[in-house]
C-alpha cells in the first residue's frame, strides 16, 4: 500500500524557490531563501540555503588550493631560473 501525502505550497513561495534555483544555476552564490517559512516550504528553504553555503565553501576551498598549487609552481620555476637550469 502506498501513501501519498498532498502538499500545498503557496504560489508566491514556489515562485521564490524557482527564482532562487535559477539564480544559483547562473552562479549567484549570494542567493538565499527566507527562513521564516513553515512546513515543507520552510524545510526546502533550509536545505537550499545549506546547499548554497556548502557549494560556496567548496568553491572557496578549490580556489585556495588552486592558488596554492599555482604559487608553488611559480616559486619552483623561479628557483630553477635563478640557478640557470631553466633557460
């Protein structure tokens, strides 16, 4: 037996959710949904904001790591050039 729960989400909340998803799709990491909503909309809002926060932290970490690798390569290249082995 399958139980189907009917969920009614106000259209203005659905419109905001769709707008936030589209903003995130375009790369807007500042987008957030209101935390004041209740019920399923409130839970969707909470999870959406957590996902955006996590994605933002991962992007910052990737940037930090890639800059660290680039910095190490530049430093290594400079050492080689100073010792006459590179050029």
